[in-house]
C-alpha cells in the first residue's frame, strides 16, 4: 500500500523552532571497512586511475595500509590492477550494476511507467532519482539526449548514476523536503555552507520555511536553475506503508513549454505516474 505524504498541517519541521546541537560531521565511523570504501571516493572522471600515493596523500593512510586495502579490493574484484602502479574500478562493479538493473524494483517499474509521460511533450526528459545517504542519484532517464529551447539544442548531462546536488534542483528538493524532521535538522547542521552556496537558505528559519512550503505544495517547480532556458517540475514518490520518501520523479523541459495556465497539468501527470511506481 502506498503511504500518504505529510502536509503542512502535520509538518514535523515546525516541531521545534531551532535545530538541536551539532552531532558531528557526516564522516564514516565504522572502522576499517569504512576506511577501505573511502578509496572509491578518489575515483572520478578526472581521475579514473589511482596510485598508492593518491590513497596515501588524499586519505592520510600509511603506505602499508594503502597497499593492503588496494590488494583486498583487487582480490574481490572491486578494484583492478591496471599495471604501472595504477588501479581502476574493477569488474565486480560491472556485475553488480547489471544485477541492480535486473532486480531493482524501482527501476523495473520505472522502465514500464515512465515512457508514457513523454507522449504529452516529447521535447522533455523524465528522471527517476533516488536518495542514497547524503547523495541523490539519477537511477533512470527517458527522453531525448537534447532538448530544443529558444531555437537552441541543449544537451542534458543526466543519465543513470549521475549525482545530483542534494540542496539544489527540483529532483533533490522534492526528496529533501519530505525527510523526517531529525534528518532535516542534521543535514542543515552538517551542510550549512553547501546550503548557503546553493542559495537555498542562509539560516535555519529560511531553510525550514522553504522545505515546509514544498511539503505543503507537494511538488517543486524550478526555472533556470541549471540552464536559463530550461525548467523542471518534480514530485516525491509516495513511500510504501510508513516508510520515508526516498525518490522523486522529475520532468525537465524547455522554459517556453511551461503551460501559460500554470504547471498544474504537468504536476498531476507526474503525481499519477509516481503513484503507479510507488504502488508497485
């Protein structure tokens, strides 16, 4: 059964006027296992191959510890020895990605339900995004690679696995606003600089007020945040039972394609699809 989304009349964000005391940074505290997996944070499109020296310099590990952790990851296939003292992501990650694509219930239902949203506007993209820890990731996308807006071709850098900023953009805000009150406070306390840089809020009262408004409305509409010619409309996926909101459904379209009468029709389309995905 699909749970209901909490509205402002029962909004936990108003339970307290000020956030509680800081509980410490969002750092891993699970000993050697967390330290091993910190190595994956070193990989990026700018640094697809790493060396032992990278692990030592950027994570502060000793040479023997860096070698031991990399060997352990190589032994189970999460990292591969690329030769010349270089290491890459390993084949086990590819295997797990395929397994997720085949078995992730959210993704499987999204494959079925999301394409229908393009019928009303083929010049748009629909994203299914999910919250993992403090990260929002795009888990599925339907639609063209390029959107035409104001006679320009705009390529969207959105695909499966693409990380989205937690405090910026419709897809993320549609998830953030529906987190439990303690989680909202914790995120504020631990990420005040990021929240300010994203221009979401410069203080707790404004932050709480903006998220409360999103909870009340049940959707997010942004215009020109990532590109001045584009707009986005997002809704949260209703949680199952008494669970928490963990995902959102977003349509990105040309700003000029926003209906003159308002985005109400787009919002209802998204909510209906989100309900179908959440129910299954």
